[in-house]
């Protein structure tokens, strides 16, 4: 499953490359603006301390939709039923569809911090390990958010709109476009309610201040909490898409803990359409890849 997704990216990498090279261009233009806004009381700042993490966080939000595009693409090609009826377990399907977007997000974060940092003269005063840990927590949060958006999206156009519009709003309110201290009063109140704020807080804390590997532990903990919340959203909304896979995975995990693990298809008629007669959509499905009513564009 993951190899299939990687082949698709190799054939048409424009989408990924756009969200890697475009941020580098934006960083170069806005770096001078932040030179005197980042931290006036800290010497040696040049604006890259806000430009690099801020633009990186903002453009990372635009890749959130890639989690759902893989599912909608299968439905649009008419291959989703084949995937569900294959020998691959729900957990394997979910991991295969999630692994590649996670690698995309990790690659984007690594390139933008690495290349952008070198080209713009970013100096990390804290621990590089702490920087990597904050980036990893943010990456996991993005993937979880992607699953939540897919759970509430009935069409691929809705998913695209939620990802792009939501990305811009969260980036602005979270302090990616400007330091949190320069935001309007209402935005400063809403900022701590967004994962982008905590990602920026973690990056700024590591970049601007000296500290050890655990310097960003508070932002990391909050980002993990956001991830858990997004997973709950993805699994609790009435059946509308791939969250049925997540529910089945959780059921299997519980069975393992209880010592009653059963192979896929062991239950009569399958679980939620898997196993025997697994090519049938769940009853009551109203949208997403499960539904015939879904519009793929």
C-alpha cells in the first residue's frame, strides 16, 4: 500500500515540490520584516528566527489534506472496494495510507528547516534534539488532523477547502504570519487553542533560548494532546469514511489486550463490511469513500 502511494508521488511530484520550494521563496522575502519584531531584547537575531519556523508551519498545514486525498483517489478510480476486499487488513490499509503523508510532512519540515536555515542564517541556540522532537510532535499532529478532516468531509472538494482555509486561519491565529505578541487582542486570546501556536512556541523556545533536549516538553505535550483529540474526532463521527478502519483497529487492539484476538474475516459477515462479504459499504454511510454519493473531482 505504501509502495503504491510512493509510486504515485514519483510519477507526479509537483504537489510536494511546490510546498517545499514555494516556502523557501516566501522566507527570503519576509525575513527582513521580522528582523526587529522577533525578540528585540536578544542580540544576534536576523529575522530568520520567525521567518523559517513561521513559513514552515504555515505551509505544513497545506499538506494536511494529502492524508485524505489518498482515500478519495482510490474511490475516484473505482479501486476502493478492491482495496477493502483485498488481503490487506484494515490496520495495514490505514498504515499504508498514512505512512506516505507522514513521510511527506517530515521531508518538508526537514528541508525547510535545513535548507531555509542555512540560506537565511538561522542559528539554533537550543538543542537540535529538542527541535527534532517538536517537529516530530507537530508532524504527528498534522497527520491526526488530516484524518479528522477526512472524517468530516463528504467530497474531495470539501476536504481541500477545509485544509486550505483552515490552514491559513490556524497559521495566522497561531503566530506563523507574525509573532504572537504582534497579533490583535482577539487573536492572542484564541492562539493557545490552536496547534500552530504551540508548534511556533516550541520552535521559538528552542531557537531563541538555550536549553537541553527537553526544552520544548510543554509544547510537545500539548501537540500530543491535540493529536489525541483529532483521533477521537476521526473515530467518533457517524460512519462517513475511513474512520471505520480506525474503529476496527481499536477493536482489534482491545481484543489483543483481552486475549481474544481474531483474524480478519473471522466474525460472521465481517466487521463493518470487512471479512466475509467485505465489499459492502457500512449501513448508514452518508459520504466519504464509503458512500456512492461521494463526488470525486
